[in-house]
C-alpha cells in the first residue's frame, strides 16, 4: 500500500486538463485562501474571527455544492453512475457538506446557551431520533429501489424542530438521515447518498420550526388548531423539499429503470416513483401532528419544555440589557443614600457648632 502511494501518478490530480484536476486545483486554491484569511484575522482582528470563519465555511459549502452539481450533470449526460476517476472528490464532497452544515449551524447561533439548555436539546434530540428510527421499521409500503411509507417516522423529527427551532431541527434531521442510511441502504454513488439521506432528511428538520412563531401571533385561533396547522404546514414544506432531493437522485442515478416501468423520460419516472411513497408518508405525519396537537395534555407538556428551554437560552442583546439594569441603582437605594448623606451632613454641622 505504501509503495502504491509513493509510486502513484499524481499529475492527473493537479492540473487543469481534466475535470478531476480542475476540481482539485480550485479546491486547493480556495482552501489556501481560507487558511490565509483565518490566519490574518486571528492576528489582526481576533474579534471578527467568528464572522470570517462563518464566511469561509459558507464558501466551502458553496464550492462543494457546485462540484456536486457539476458531477450530477456530468453523470446524467454521460450516463455513468460511478466512475473511479473522481470518486475521491465525491467522497470529499460528502465530508465537506455534512461537516460544513454542522459547523455552520453552530456558528450562526447568536444565542448564549447554558449547560442545561445544551443538555435538554441533546437529550430530546436523542429521544426523537430513536423514536423516528424505531417507527421507520413499521412499513406499510416498501418501494423496490429504496423509499417506504412508514407509521409517523418523520413526526418526532418535526416535533423536535417545532420545540427547539429550525437550526437544531436541521441537525437532528441530518443525523437521522445518516442513521436511516444504515437501515436499508440503496447507494450507487456518493452524491446520490447525499441527496437521498443527509440532505433529504435535513430538509424534514426544517419542518417544525418554520411556522410556530408566526402562528403564535394569531391569538383568536384555538390553540389546538393553531399548533396543528403550524406543525402540519411545516411538515408539508419539509416533505416537499425531501421529494425534490429524491427526484434529482432518482432521475440521475436510477433513471435506467424508467423503461422497465414504461416511462420514456427519467424525470417523469422519478417524479412518479418518489411521489408514490414520499407524499403518503408525509400525509400520515400530518395526520399524526393534528392528533397530537388536539391533545391539551400534549400541548401543555410541549410548551413546558419550550418554556424551560427558552429560559435557559438568552440572546446577547438581552444579556447586555440585563447587565445594564443590574448596574443601575434602584430608586429605593438612591433614597436611602440621600437620607444617609443628609444625616452625615447634619451630624457634621452639629459638630462644627460645638
């Protein structure tokens, strides 16, 4: 193995004469620019480190997405699903996307969390992922090339996002998607893996937190209906985004099966195939959401968790405002100080008269 690494011809990887070489060279140039930017920021403006790091991570993710799209287009045009020429680059894309999304979600959080808030979010995420994974084994329909209709398997992820927000919901969906890929994997290409598992289920993590704060302002609507509709609309958005990723994957990497089912177009086949299980699966979750939100006990417990979490999460502005209030003396304290000063002045006057 060591001799193979030493004797390998690396010129194909570091030139602009091929797709692989161009991808690697541009990636190295971008990586070098990011390292220099972070180094300069660290020594010159350390207070801007978080902002610069966020920008750098965004650039890496954008580059990885661009490479992924280019590879998908190339695969589709050439009719190839997995070529050895650039498989290493595709694996790198997987790592960059998954790790980059996780780091980006952590960086864009502007709130200060106490240890209790972190513990709560992690514990509930673990419980919801375990519930979703367990429910995913209860299948009412199993598609021949991946995908299934399950019993409320996406509902725990949506409910977690509804309680803890979009940022944590996306991370929860991302982890569940990677765990789901272990259950019954259909993987023919690293990019197909990204589309069908991490990205598709991370989109489901968007679902819960999208409409809760918006619908909370509608006080005239009954609580059960308000929460049920807010959660259900979020699930529909998340399921639609999941369907979008599955359609791309199906057309590009499973389009060869279109003719077997009488479809002349890979895209029509993919639209139809994925709609047969994605939307029924989402409809079952919407039904489950309405049933859950109809329970006053369930909503009471849910908002108890939300309230406790919010109390342990404070925004930076709120924290500084609180500090300013703490420093400002109370009116009663000022009155006591004035009385004390008056007593001192009176005593000093008496002593002078004596």
